[in-house]
C-alpha cells in the first residue's frame, strides 16, 4: 500500500486497492452476507476501514503535490478545502438516504437488522431533530459514519502536509501522542448519545497521517538498508500469519473458550475499532508492507490491468461509497424480505452477487461519464486556443 513507482502506476494501484476496500465495505455491511466471510476482516485484525483511511491520506498528499506543481500551494490548499466540503455533503446525502430507506423497510415490515442502524426508528419518532443532528454530524447513520471523520482530515490536511514536510519525525510523534490521548478527547465530539463518533478522529488521524507520510516523506518511514528491509519483511510475514490465526479465533470464541484461561482472551479481545486499537495498527502495517513489496514487484499493476471496473470504483470512491451504502441497505432488506428473517446462504449469496455487480456496473458507468466530460472540456479548451491563434494571425495580417 506504500507506493514508489511512477505517478500513473500509483494512481491505478491506489484506485485498485481502494476499489477492493469499497467492495469489502459494502458486503461487510450486509447482515447475513456470504462474501463477508471472506473479506479482509476475517484474515487480519483490521478491516476495510483502515485501508480506506490510510489511502485517503496518501491520496490527499498526492492531490496536494500535483495541484501545487501546476497552480501553486494556495490552489492546492483551496482544492482540499473544497474536497472537504464535498465529503460533508456526501455524508449528509448518505445519512438522509439511510433514514429514508430504513423508514421504507420499517413501513414494509421487513425484519432487517439494518433498520435500527439506519436510525429510522429515531427518525420516525423525532424527524426534525434527527435531521438537525445529521446535519450537525452529531448523529451518523448506518455506513455514513466514516465520512465526517474523512471530511475533518481533508480539511486539516494542508496544515498536516506542511508539518509532515518540514518536521516529519515531529509530525509522526505528535500524531502518535494524539492517538494515545484519543479516549480523553472523545467528549469534544458532537454526539447525540454522548458516546462520541463511531470512528474517533483523534485516534484514526494516525493512519491518515501515515498515509500522508507514505506519499510525502517515504524516505523517513521506509527502511533503506537491505538488512533492515529483510528484517521488516520477516516481521511483516509473522504479523500477517499471526493475524490470520488470531482473526480466526476472534470470529470463533467457542474454539478457544474451553481450553484458554479467561484472562488471556480478555487481554486480546475485543479490539476496539472506535479508538483504533494498537493491534489493529500493527496488523495493518504488516500487511501494508507486504502490499508495498507487491507493488514494487509490479504485481498490483498487472492485477489492475485486468480489473478495470474495480479500478473505476476506487477512482470515483466518494460517489461509489454513497451508492454502495444504499446498496447495502437495499440488498439486506431484499434478502431478509424474501426469507422472512435471516436469509439462507443461497439467497444471501445471490444478494451478494447482485450488490457487487451493481457496484461494478455503476462505478464503470460513472467513470466513463466523468472521463467523457473531461475529454469534452479538454477539446473545448483546445478549440478555444486554436480560435485564439487564428484571431492573433488575423490581427497581425
């Protein structure tokens, strides 16, 4: 996940990994999903959210550097601020859609667990105050809860980028200290229930910051000596294999409870996602290093060349995230509605296939639409330049 190839390759590889993460997010949020048994959370001590946030930091750094090179630092800063506003609007849209679709499922008496997560029951009881809480990010319905944190990170990214460039070690140290203090800072977050956000931004900024560093100062965080790189690789393999074993046990407490003392699992499980547990970070970084080696070897680029629709999902991640959130709720409602309860595996697998297919089709369509508009604008600019040159030649004659 830490990239050091050409700019074009970086973009394609990042988009591929982010596209896979978004597919994982969709199926992970469908209760009863069969494919959710095979996403990254089943083989490591983290899930797609860590990938999404880390790559958000990497992409923010890449976007800033590219815009700065073309139009200057001020334009780059303004672009990130506008992006933060776009993410906030996407959160509001997603939150409202969750309320609406949850309400529709409730009125249809579909026994889907997602109804409660969409905040539809609260919305039915207090519609106006619920909407106000959504707009003020105090209430963050089903799936949408990562977006307010993402918007905050992008808003403060210009400041973080300046610090990461000028004082990289101080930046990493300050980020680590803020992560340690995150539980104490939770009361500062607007919250309808007083428990803070599902993703504590004071903790998760550590992964976003590491993503920034991976793009801006890889010389600081990547080992350069061959021996050190070999040791890091061995440790990464060990951490990843341990993660596979422990994740297997994590999902199956009946396996270890009969023969392990009660105090031992309590030291490891559960791993709080809200405050980004240390073991989640270690597990993520181990696999991230192995992904970096795969990128260096060209494997990820070759994979991206045959997975174009997934690349498009990652390239247009904000649109696909909003669409995927709706798909998660609709597919869960559909499968639970057909089965009259938790769906059997054949029905659940059919729902998974439909969900992934919809995401791939819509992601590809949106990507072609965006690229077509860009091509049209480029052609218009070229035509304007040609007309301008003609006018200059006429005036000279």
